[in-house]
C-alpha cells in the first residue's frame, strides 16, 4: 500500500475540485435543489377505472420552503394535485393548486388522507411491477423526474400504517 503525503499547498489546491465533485453528486441525489424523494409509489388500477393515485415522500433538506405547483406524466391525460380528508365519515377528495414542502420537513403522501397525485384519464391500466414516470414542478423553479413503482394495494396500505410513521400526508 502506498501512502501519499501532500504539502499544505497541494492539499489547499485540491479543495475546489473536491468541493465541485461533492456538490455535483449531492445535487444528483437530491433531485430539485434541496428536495429529495425517498419513496415513490402508485396504486394499480381498479378494473374499468380511468384514474389512478400516486404517492411520494419528499424531504426538504433546504432552508427555504417550496411547494409543488404542477405534475405531469405520459401515462395519462393530466395529473392533478389532490388532498383527501374525512368529513362526517365521508371521504372527500379535492384538487389543490399547490402542495407545500416546508424547509427542514418531510412530507409523506400516503393513501388514506393528506396529499396525493391523481392520474386523470389513464391511457392504459397501471399494473403491479410497472413504473410511472412523473415530472414534478416546484414554485422555486426546479423540476424533478421521478419514477413511481406500481405496488400492490395491500403493500402501499401496510407501508402507510406502519407503527412509528407520521400521520398520512403529514409533515414532520
């Protein structure tokens, strides 16, 4: 094994190159600026359904708030940003203009409540094992290309209700 010893001048000269490599790889890992996706899933289609649901976990490692302002996918006519809530034992889904992604927080989009993506006018049914390409656009001007894996409904539901996880669609 060879050990190379650098002079102080040589070490200082290498710092800019090391920082450029480090920041380049960090940017790739984080997607849009300081926002990273740690889980991306879609539900398989119900027979005859023209719409589908997509769920993400986003982590904003940055110091400024951001928000999702739009999404698109080639698998459907258009993608809507939605929220779901229970009111008097009735599930209510509503389209929203934006989905907040606060600085230093994690947003979990999960079935059952909270935010999600709605794939409207599907061109073909979503099948377990496939991936759904989605482009997410943020208010700060960045965008992120993600692939949502179509998972069995019971797997996504069990992931959402695992002990120790945040409230569905909640932020921590």
